[in-house]
C-alpha cells in the first residue's frame, strides 16, 4: 500500500508558539493553580507534573488561546527540539507555556496519536534537528514545524498503528503508577516510625531529651558521605551499557562506570531535591552528588531518610541552583537504633525490589515499542 507524504502544517488546524515572556512574567506564577507546560515538563512523550509551574485562573482566561486540548502535540522550541508530548484528557485546559510550540491536528486528515508516534521516528527527529536554526542552541519556529514531512496511510490504518503503540505506553504507565504507590508506601512507613514516632514498641519506650531512648541526634555526615560526580561530554554519552546519572534522571550511557550499584544520587546543580536509587553500576555526572559510603547503615534506610531532607531549600547558588556539600553534611538528623533501622530496611527492601522488577518490565516494553515503531511507521509491518 502506498503511503502519502504530507507536511505537518497541511494536516494541522493550528501550529502556534506559547505566550512570550512579556505575556507571562515570573511574578505571575504561584504554588497553586492551573499548570503551565514548559519544555522541561515534556518527559518521555508525556507531560510531567513533578516540577511544573502554575498560574491563577485569571491568567489562564487572559491567555485562553494557549489552552491545550486533548490530542494536541507540544514541542520544545529550544534546545532538545526532538522533545515532544501528546496531550491527554488529564491535561486538557492547561496552558502551553513559554518555550513550547503547540500543534493541533485536524482529526479529519490524521490521527493525532499516529502523528505523535511518527514525530518520534528517528528519521523525523533527525529531520527536525537538521532544519532547526541556531549555532549554540537549536531553535524551532512554526514555519520549520509546519514543513516536517509526515508519511500517512489511510485513517483506519493510522488508528490501528496508534492503538498498537499506545498499548505499550498504557502498560508502561500502569507500571509507573504501581511504582509510585510502592514508593509512597515505603515513605509513609518511614514517616510513621521515625517522624511520628509510632515505631514497633513505642508504647513502652521512654523519651529522653526529646528523642526515644536509644536514639541519638547526629549530623548527616555521621551516616553517609556525599561525593561530587564526574565530568563526561555529550559525545562520550552516546554509547555504552552503564547509565550516566544526572541531577534528576539518567541522561545517557557510557562504556565505563565509576560507582558499583546500588547507589543513591541527588542533584548538585540545576535541578535540586530529587533522590534516585540506582541499582546497577553507574557513572554519576558532575551535575550530581552520589553516596558510596553508608558507614555501616542500610542503604534502604538511608534512601528513605534522605527523602525527608529538603535539599532544594539549601540552594546556595545564584542563577543556577547549587548545593554545597559542607552545608549538607552538617544537617542534623535523628538516628534510630540499629535494630529498628534493620526492621524497617527489610520491609522497604521488599518494596523497592518490586519497584526494580516493574522498572525492568518498563525497560523491556520501551525497547520492544522502540523496535516496532519504525517498522510500523515505514509500512514494513502491516496491520
């Protein structure tokens, strides 16, 4: 069957940029309100709420032409111009933010999910990067995006292909939800035992100087040691089996590792406050801090302890948020008895191993989807 080749602009109702900085100021953002989607929020084809900005409803009405709808495709306008996300029912009515481009597909001409998947095809990503402008930082505009070539079978086949690929994404999303529930359960237990002090045997434990008998107040450097990550260029991260861990996520792979897993990594500069549990051997990037010395403490206890420390509030950088290891090391924490730490760690380890298995499943699903996507998009595999 012959597939047509159309330009993205020909099958779209509208392609527009998000509001300019003069329309949406830093002072307009608030802790509560309607989310505003920025390029950093476009993660793995989805819109992440982890650090999303928000504005009051009055700003949403003022910028109503930038409200996103189900089926829209949001693109990063600067930097990683291959980054995009498909809008679901959950995000309907949110704002397309500064730095993003919004594409609204004409449903009579194409299936938006199919178009979204084709935009993730390596050939399409390569076309976008080749035609983007800018020497130090790539930039997209509506003209370039409108010219992206899209290969189109019939609408019926588009929907079949989108259904197949969406099934993989649905399984991945369900696993992510289970992972989140398991993480929350482990953290609730830590809070119950070591913050609210409702640990096993608390009824018969005396409080001495504000802490349960046998517990102690100490600095965090008595429990662990922070180390700065190592330099690595983008070119060096293009191949290899070992994950390169940045401030918030895996940012590439390398053929060597610096640290034997499991380990814990947090952001040193850029994004702060997220803690990552890394099972495999890894290379901590210089934007991160890693922990390799737990001083006879269980790693699962340490990981849960760290999530109660608000590192993001300890920023001592200027334009770029930065953590100082000396400041971190002097944070005061309460250390329970060794027996309670081990009791907690056994429960937490079982939960984190379930998380590990779900993460492995997701990696396998992503690999299978990524292998299948170009075959479906080229017509090599018929549906």
